[in-house]
C-alpha cells in the first residue's frame, strides 16, 4: 500500500501541471499573447516528452548506464520539439521530417554503440 502512495506523490504534480498547461493553451490566443509566452508551450511539451521517454526507458532497464538514458530522452524530446516548431511555422515538409528523423536515429545509434567509459 505504501508503494501506491509513493507513486501517487510522484504523478500528482505532473497531472496538476498538465491540467494547468491545458487550461493555459485553451484560454489564450496566439494572436494576443506576448512573444515570450508563445515559446512556453514548446518548452513544456519538450519537458513532458523528456520525462516520459526517460521513465519508459528506465522501466525497460535496457541502457548500460544512466547517461545514455538522459541522452536518449534529450535527443528524442529535442527532435520532437524541433519538428513541432517547424510545423508551427509551416516550414516542415515530409522530406525535412524524414531527414531529421534519420539523422537523429543515426546519431543515437552511434552514441549507443560507442563505449565512452571504457567498460
């Protein structure tokens, strides 16, 4: 029973933050909001993707060390935010999306195979 309470304490702040983020998105108009607040949704989405990927990868226990988990989560979240930004500016084409995804995958495979710690 103690374990369920601990998980609820970890999940509850994210749920409250997600609800407040949804209310912010629904209550504001991109045409009237100041420029710095236009960037906030992309940053928040990036954090959500980062923590989600990190939790999923840590749950599978696949990576060799903790740095690769963080690097994987950071690369996937930054790729997703980059593609969202390009799409919001109407600059994303299918070719650009595929090339970006291929290069990010090649980068990750290279980092995954490298043994920087000499183990």
